[in-house]
């Protein structure tokens, strides 16, 4: 009962409004996903019953970007954060299902995801979206059959994190909401905001759950028929001609409908339109990653990841030339970063012959001499 003991009522002066505002100051738009997912988790039994699924946030980025902090902060709505599940150390899928079946409408956290995990771990993670656990068989003495089966469902929700982009398995990526977290150099003000949030975490704020769950009857009565339908219309307008899979669309609708329901019941630091803009931008980018693309596109995906992690710095490792709309770089400055980020993003080392493919592309601009950067036309 170790997990159950962490579900405790903690009274403090921390309000939902103050907590939500502070999370936004520290974690930015990633906090929008984490907070709405946490509130939806409180009603995930009803949501899964109505729409047959529940989103799995995946926080992707290098170490030190705040992946663990944003998840564990929102686990404190139930009291103390549940112990994170190290996915590489998970022994069997039945054992993991039993952990998720022990609690109900609670949020658990799987860390260190990678494409090298065993197949049954990937299958388990996909089952957390569907709420499908396992079947347990037992021998019986009476009746026509010598055996009976019993479903062991997944009653909790899952958040995940990893340093490798999860497009190794299309069926898994289809169920995720991937929030890409770049490493940033924190300012003095940002460090102060982080310390304020840490103080709130230390105090605890599970008392806020009392007022949130008091809306369960209204949630069950209106979430699907009113708010989910409205969310579906808003998503269609926001996506326009951009295609994403049905599961990805459903993930957006679930999160947006949950925020729409609580929009006038809680004081949020962001609006439904802000959440929708973030989710549609995230999902369209995720769909592009899901579809893969050619090796040259993969190179630029890794290049941008290197810029976001500050391993590639403008005017040091590359130049942006506004006059002719080109990006230029020395290959030796970029190659190592490309190889590492290809491993993180795609799960395999980069292609050693990628330079030849770049040079064969119609956007390539050769350098005029050995001292000059070679260039690439932007946007083609």
C-alpha cells in the first residue's frame, strides 16, 4: 500500500490560482499540458468510458530542462508525488499493470523512455492510453470450463519523459502528446520563480482537490455532450487543412474539453484559445515527425534540436544570412551535434554520408573557397 499512503490531504495557504500562475512562470506552455492533464486524470474513468482513450504527455528534451519537475509538481494534487517508474528497470508488464490498478484516477510517471526498451514495456505504455491492462486466468472447480478470466484494468493515467524522441514506434507516438523542452540558461528572475514554486511544493496543496472533485456530477453530465463537442469544433477550425491522426485529434479534444469545463470554475493563467494554439502546434509538428520524411529533412530536424539545446549557436557555429535567405555553416562544427541528436530523436546514429545527400539537394549552395561557409537556402 505504499502508493496509496502517498494520497494525503494537505492543508496550506497555496491556492490553485497562485500555483497555476507560478507553474506558468517557471515551465511556460509545458505547464498548460501538465495542469490540464492532471485535472482530467481526476475524471479519467468517465473520460475513457465516453471516448475510449486518455492522452499520455511525453516530455522530451536533454537533461536539466525540468521534465521531472513539471510532472511531479502536478502529482502533488493527490498529496505526495508517486515514485517514478524507471521504464528500463521494469521487470514485467503484469507487475506494472498491478501498480496502475492499485490506485484510481491518479497520475503516475514513467521516466527514461528509450527505443531500446523491451517490447512488453512499449505495449504497456500504449495500453495506458486505452486503459487496457491484462487478463488474469484462474482455475475453477465447477462449471463447464476449467478456467476463468478476469480483466485487470489500468485505472490511472501515465506521463512519460525521455531524452530520445519517441518516433521509434508509430503506434506509441500516435497516443502521445510530445512536449519538446529545450535547455535554457536561467535568468536571476527565473531562478527566483523556481524557488517560489519549490516552496509551494514543500507546503503541499492537495486541499485544492476538494473543490475540484466537487464538480464531478456536473462533469459527468456535461463534459462529453457540451464541452467535448465544442472542443471538437474548435479543433477542426484550428487545424484547417493540417492533417493529424484520429488519436492525436482526440488527445487535443480531451484536454481542451477539460479546460473548457473548468474555465469558469477555476482561475487559470491561460485561456482555452492559448491551450488550443499550443496543442495544435505541438500535434502538427508531431505528425510531421511521425510521417518521418527523407534523410535531409531528418538532418534539419537534428540541426534545429541542436540550436534549441544551445549546442549550435548562431554566429559561432552557423550564420543566418537575411539578404539571400540562407543558413551557412562549417560541416565539422555541425556533424557531431547532428550524429548525437539523430540518436536522441530517431533512436539510431546519424547517417555518415548525409553530407553527400545535402550537397545533392537542390537547395545546396557550395562555398566559393575552402575558407567560406557552405550554404543552404531556407524554406525550400
